[in-house]
């Protein structure tokens, strides 16, 4: 539900900017896009979920039930934009991303000795480094729609990869992760700067789960999981 709200809000912002930009008759910053290199920064919201793929369990195949409840987080970062062509730019957008998720192991809710085993909260702070290609249309008055595509690297400061595992009430993920991103947005030319709202989807390439130590015996938390990877929605507001 929250993901739908972010999507709806994002598209509302994009269409509002587009409508307002078409009403402007004065062409602001007419030579801005001719620069070979420019800089900026962005602020935004995100909602990162986990995509789960469970292992086949021939014995009792229906007992595993794991769900993820994401919360809305924040992102902030810098922009380095290199002009490759009048309609193509290469962008580096390093930033910090913060969010949290609750993983519910619903098949453990009936465990009488320790009901807390059924919930793990994953609070994460990432260094997020996207490398993106930006494909823009020709400018129309004070607006210019575009699409984005590329890959990104995430360094998870909160992964606890080398720390205690679920046997000590700690769900671990990997520190180094890779994503691919796709999105769309609108450049909105103002008097002093360019404002660019965009909405993006971010999807994990690698398996992010750090399995529990087998020396402690079979894990009822990580053993059933075959793949765990981020999938998220980013709503960014860039100022260039």
C-alpha cells in the first residue's frame, strides 16, 4: 500500500511539473544543457522491500511462510552529470540511503518458548553509488522528459555480516551488493536552477542474505530462503 502511495505521489509530481512547465512562456536557462559537465544534489524518499524466493521443501512444503513489511526511508546525495550527446548524459549519483524492514517468520508464531523468534527488524544505511545513462527528449519550453537506466553498488553499513546471527536474534545481510535501476523523470527549468523529480525502480542482482552459521545447527530463519534481494522505489528531487 505504501509503495502505491509513493508511486501515485511520484507520478502526480511529474505530471504537475509538466503541466506547469508548459504554461511558462519564458525559456529559462537556455544554454544549461550545453555544458559538458555540471553538478547538483538530490533529496528523496524510498521504500525498499525484499524479494524472497524460498527453497523447495519436499517434506511439509506448505509450512514456510515469510513476509516483509517495509517502511518509508530517506535518501540524499550528489550528482555529477557528463554530457555525451544532446540527448544522452552519463551520471554518477553517490548518496546515502536509509530504510528499515520487518521480516515476519509467520511459521514460527506458534513457537511457545520464544515468540520473538518470529520477527526480525532490518535497519539499513547504505552508501548508494549509481552509474546511470540519462536519455532525454528535445526540450519543449521549460520541460524535458527523460528516462534513466543503469547499475549501482550498495555498501551496507548496517549489514552485520561478520557479527552474531539469528541464534543471537540478529538477521544478517551482505555488505557489498549490486543493483540495476530504471526510471523516468522530467527536467523542469527554473530561473536559477533546474529542478528534476524522478521515480525509479531498484532491483538486486546478487543474493543479499548472509546464512546463519551451520555450526549452530539448522537455521529456521535463513535455511528456507533461496534468494533474498532488494526491490525498491525511489522518489528523488534533484537540484542542478
